[in-house]
């Protein structure tokens, strides 16, 4: 079976009206080197996967994604914001995060809202990371000067990462810079085998999204002119990065995007205006869903992720190790520490629960045990491949008294006294 080692990128096309359209595409899927093997085997497997309800813990839960924005600019004066300044303002960054949340939550009253019967609230939110990989408070925005004026999406991913990078097991890295050759962006896919995709583990240092600052943010700063200034480039790219979503036309003539509720589509919508487009796949005329975020439509036409796209995303999050780690990290949003630390919060607790944080120095394994004064084990639990996390224990499961907590991770062990009143 051929492996898929491709990433997504934007390239420029000259539209019929002579206007330059910048679009997103996968590398030529017919190229055996990068080809996606769409096989019945994968289709069947996916059906079973979904029917079995293997898409479990992330299925309906609100997912929150911590973002770090690396602004890689060529402005040696250090000035922030202003005309054609790649060292874009914080406000430009904030406007982009806002668009992501409108689109991934189908927020009423915004451009991300739709009334489509197959439209879904992806139930995913994004936030700028509030501490860095060392646990220090952070704005989630890094500004790095580089003497290099622009970057090549094919050759420079490691160069960008070497300038600024946070652990992609915990953060979505977004490199905002000037991209060469009119490219707008580039995203890595999640890894795992699923529905037409058989994805090798990518190097974690380049796992993220590259985006040109002119298409980053909404009608502000350097993203203030043209058809890609509603922030949808990033919505689209994150569709690939997070859920392994495929373009609506399946990157082939009437190709498969493995979502039944996106109509069959001959090809990308390459118009600059939002007018109905039709396909004739398998002898049947259908209306294209040009509003779909995974089409090539310009920003102003887009407002739909479908229910199947949501299902696909949720299913992929179950099998992609790095994405799953990131979501677990985000759920607790606790820093790493150099060595094992156990913090009991409020002891005795004034609520119905006893809570303690277990802080680890990386994703790892630990277990805890709780003993009563007679040395009897009352509770125990173990965790594997977990980031630092919060544990909550109902007081009812312990009863009143003094207890002894033992937390063990590798060869480190910590004891704490718990008071349950
Ligand atoms: Zn794309």
C-alpha cells in the first residue's frame, strides 16, 4: 500500500477574468509518489469504525485547541503593525482566532453561521496558549525577526520551525510569514489510517500550519485587501490539519471526500463570486456546496462544515496519536514540570470533591493509590501516555477521615495526606 506523505498547500491560479486566485490543493494525487490510495478496504473499514461507535470520548465533547502563533517577519526596526508590515499586530492575530471560533461553532449572527440541514457545529474552539512549553505565562504570540524575506512552502518548513517552535504534542503551531510564489498556506495532516488516507507519522517539528500574513486575520492590518481577507484560509487549513478533511471534490474529477452529505462535485469552485455551480457526476446533476469550507471558494462564500465532516474529524482524532495528545493536554491545560509534582487543591476541600494535580515532565504514565489509616487500599487508578492532569475524587467514595495518597510515575514517588470532611 502506498503511503501518503503529502501536505496541503495553496497555489496561485489565473482565473478566467484575469484575476489571480490563490487556492489550496493537495499535491497531484495521481503522482504515485504522493498518491492517495482510495481503496474499498479503507471505505469499509471506516464504515465499521463509525457504526461501532469507536468515535467515543471526543464525539460530542467541546474540544479546545491551544494555538501558538509564530510571527516570522523581516522588519529589523521591530515596529509592530502598519501597512505591509509582516510583523503584524496582536489585533490582527485576535481577529483570526475570532473567525476560527465563529466558523467551528457555527456562531449565530456571524459569517460562520448557516441554516443548512446538513450544517454542523463542529464544537471546537481555539485559544491562544496562556503558557509556554516551560510553563511560563505567555500571550501565545512569538515575534521573530529573520533576515530571510520570504519562505518556500516546499523547502522551508524546517527553517521556519528552527526559528520558533513549540511542542506539537501540546500546541497547534501556526507560522505566519511571507510565503514565496503567491502561496497562501500549507498544513500537515494528522497521522493514522482512515478513509482513503494512510498517513505516515510526520516530523513533529513541522506539524502545524504555515500561512501568509496577507490571508491571516479579518479585514485588518495586512489582511485587508482582496478575496482572502475573511480569515477562511486558516479555517480551511485547520480542517485538513485537525480532521484530515479532504476537499469537497476529492481532489479528482467527481472524486470522493468520504463524506456522504457533501454533494458529488466535479472540481474546485474557482470563481471569485458566490454563484450556484452544478456538477454532473454519474449522470446526475447536483448543486455544488460552494459554501463548504473545504471547497476552493473565496472567503465570503464559505460557512459550512457538514455533519459527516464533523464525524470524520472526531473519528480521526481517536486514531491520530499526536492530535489526541494535544486535546488531552488542552483539556487540563496544565504545565509540565521538571520532575513529578503533586498538588492537592484545598485540603480539606470545601466542595464535594477532593482534587489534586499530577504534574509530569512529559507525556507519561502514572498511577495513584489512596489508603486509609489502617493501610487499606481504598482507591486506585492508572493513566498512560498522559500530560499533566487534574484528578477529582468524590468525597462520597472515600467517606470522612484522613487518607494517604501515593502517586507513582516511573521511579518517582510522592506521598500526600488527604483530609476528607
Ligand atoms: Zn485544502
